[in-house]
């Protein structure tokens, strides 16, 4: 079993501003493998690799939607929001996501829950991008 890290440990290891890491943990929550210990949320080692990749993509000036697309194309597994602590993954076409091989443990891409979660995440991203655009417009005035 791999070690799980707290949010503070991730921040210290990545040496990034805490607000940046917290924002990324929220924006890319479907990609974050978590373990719940009581009321605490811990992040698996894979989350560290994911955050490092996101950092690289942000340095290359990619935007949120593009980063999500790239992460999917690169095979980063998608975790079901309620099942990430159990390690249940969405199937990832062409991806290297792990699965138990048991068809019952894999959520179908056609599953309404998946579509709802994906639509919700994209809607949140869209709202955040609109807010940023409004802030930029005010700043430019």
C-alpha cells in the first residue's frame, strides 16, 4: 500500500503557493486519488505526480480545459467522486488507468453518473473561467 499525503505535505513537497495547490485539488478533483481517514482527506502518491504534471502544463501556459483534455489523453485515471477512496476508476479509453479487471468495479462511460459528474465539473470550470474573464476585463479598464 502506498503512502498517503495531507494537503500540507503536498504543498511542502511541490514548493508551490498553498492557494495554487488547493485550487488545483479542487479543479482537478476527478483526477485525484484520495483516502479518507476519519474527517481528513489524504492524497495518494499518484496525486503528487498529477500535480507535478499540472505544474508543467501551467508553466507552458495551458488553460484549465486544455489541461483536462491533455490529462485524459495522457491516460491519467478518472476517479468517481464518491468512490475515489475505494480506488474505483472510470474507464479511460487509451489510458493507463488501473482497474481490478472486474467489470462490476468499472463504471461505464455511458453511465449517467459519469456524465453528470463530468458535466458538473465542466460547468464549474466554465463558471470559473467566466469569473476570471470578468476580473481581467475590470483590471484592463
